[in-house]
C-alpha cells in the first residue's frame, strides 16, 4: 500500500507543495516546529535513509540543499537544521527546520498552530525564493 507521502506526491492528499523534480518532492510539514518547516522526500518509496542507494541519497541531499537555501532567504533564523527521524511515516524524509537554538529541533515540543492562510503564505514565499 502506498505511503501517505506517495499519496501526497500523487495529489490524492493535499499539501503545501514547495517544489518537485523527476525524483524528489518538497512540501510543508503540516505540524511544523517552526514557520517554514519543510519535508523533502524521494518519489521512489524507501523507508530508511541509511538504506538508500548512494546516487538517490546524494540526489536527495542536493535537492534538500536547494530547498533549505530558499527557506533561509525568507525565514528569519540562524540556520536551517536538518534531521531525519521517520518514526511516524515510513517514507524517507529529511526535515528542514529554521532554527535559532538547539531547542528549536526538539520534536517533543508542542507544534505550531498555523492557519491555512499562514501555511499558504510561507509556501509561496519559499517558492518565490527558489
Ligand atoms: P517522522 O516520521 O517522525 O519524521 O514524522 C513525520 C512528519 O511528517 C511529522 O513531522 C508530521 O507532522 C509530518 N506529516 C505527517 N503527515 C503529513 C501530511 N499529510 N502533510 C504534511 N506533513 C505531514
């Protein structure tokens, strides 16, 4: 059965899409730790980054670099934190999170409650910065 992220790629489930190419896809995390929190994923399903083919993994990182640099242009932060967890969704994804302190990467913190309008706005800003 397709993962929830594959269903997002296929347009069955809505998302705030930032970008895609033939192999990779980026969209806003729906329960963000920070404004601009984005997920980058391979289109080909794989459940664990450390088991990806080298070429696919390097492509994913290069794609994440492009997206992270765009986020950094439009969200005020010290840098973009990258993390891989994958305990919730078994489809490889890298979290890109604007951070100012180590605690901003703490996933046990309460998530932000952003409105649809706020998510749409930050999505458009990041897209424009690409
Ligand atoms: P994890 O697998 O632990 O890295 O967490 C999965 C992440 O995916 C969480 O940060 C969720 O908020 C996010 N997520 C789950 N479902 C969706 C969705 N439909 N759209 C956007 N983000 C999602």
